[in-house]
C-alpha cells in the first residue's frame, strides 16, 4: 500500500473551509485573521444541535480532517497542527456535537438490552444485529445479486474511508483497556496487521482490491466523493478512539465489525465472481470470511466480557449499536441513490489509476 500522504479535502462550508485554510499555513505564525476565523468556527461548532449533524457534510468533513492529523497527517501540513490547542478545542467541540446527535438515537437501544447484557453479554451482542436497526438494506446482498461493475467500484470507494486504515482506530484503545481485554483485542489486531507480514496486512489487501478495478489505493484519494454517512461512521469511531473514557465503545465497535462481517464477505466474494473479477479484486473479502468468524468468538467471549467486568456494559453496547446504525445508513443511502438511477458518491470525479 502506498505511503503517500493524503491531500487536504475540498471544503464544503465554513467549518471545513476554516480548518483546511489554517492547515495550509504555518502554525507558528497565526495572525488576528486566523484567530477570528477559529473563533467563528468554534461558535458554529458549539451551536450544532440535533441529529442533523449526521447529515452536515461541512461539520463532518472538518472533524474528519482534524482527526486525520493524529493518524496519517496531510501532504504539506505541519505536524504541529495536531496539538494546536485551538484546533484540539474545535475537534472536541465537533465530537461533542456528534455525541449530542447520537445519544438520543442509540441510548434507547442500549436501555432495551442492558439487563440482558448483564446476564449473558456474548449472547446479547450476538443477537443485536437481528434486533436493532434491521431496516437498513445490505450492500453485501446487493453486491451478490445485482451490482454493476461501476457500483462495485463505488462500494470500494465508500469502504476505503475505513478499510484503508483498517485496525488503526481500534488500536488507539489498547493502552486504555484492562489487561484481559487488551490481550484479546491484541490477538485480533495482530491478525488485522497480517500477523506481522506486510503482504498480508488487511488494509493492504483492500488497497490491492481497489487497484484491481482501476481505483487509486492512496488513503483519502476519494474523500471529496464520500457522502455524509461515510464521514459520520468514520468520525464516530475516531471520537471514541481519542478518548480514554470511550475505550469501551471502541471495543464494542470492533465486536460489531467481527460479528457482522463473515457472511457479508461471502456475499461480496460471490458478487465479485459474478462480475468476473480477478481474485485480487476479492481476496480481501475472502480473507475475512474465516478470519472474522474466529475474531467474533475472541471479541464476544474474551474482549467484551473483560471490558464489561471493568466498567459495565453501557459504553460497549453504545459502540456496538452506534456502529450498526451508522454503517446501516451508509448502505441505505447508497442503495437509495442507485435505485434512483444516481451514483452513490458525491458529485466529484473518481480518478482511475493508470
């Protein structure tokens, strides 16, 4: 996988415009105009209210960019911006707005399953995908049945927001988890990182799947094409990963991924074969059929119970359920757009490698 740093995204409004403009300057030379722009952005972030934040592309893109400073950085951006207290303040304000948006959507579902989780956590978590947010259609089922090649490429573009940095956000939680949970998560993460073999790293397998259908595998190459649901799913995980007191939600989110991956990956493989794609295009999904069936057991029977014993199951459930909800919105919007005869991507050019 290429180590090329992503370029800054194209702004979508005041908040992302302020962030992108500042990151193009020297952090040691902030003038009155910069301070005024940041103050205006903070006021705008603090005023964000309700669930509309989940569709606010400007706010979500600003947050994705700010969180990206702690992961990959951006081409030509000074690393000192990562710890600039004004940008940290803005990032936290945007994450707080996201929390305000998600709590009324997710906490009722948490309450419905809390007593059962305290009795039998593994069984409760295993049943959640069939109990909550079940109205979201499945991208994997659509892939198996009827996706065109162009729609397959769009699926990879949507998934690239997470899959090209797969495992990295969850790894942030490792030092914050109790030891038994830490060791269980580490068992999963080592596998995600290819058991220390560069050619088997899962994000690299996904990069090769993109290359196989003519897409650019550089992380962030398609940020301008990502719609709001993709950004929302990405920045929610980034919010939990950056906070010690939300480490349980990171573990819950990882358990959600492992619990809902194996069968869909079989369907993606079937879809790729239906399209006549080379094995390189579907090897990533094939790897996850068996791997995630194993990871599911580690997550549900070792990692999650250890987290719940240490801090209770509330945030674990929140991360699992919020992940289900947010990923469901990605598929729901993509399929609705296709059914309307449109692209699932924002109206931005999708570059074809070579």
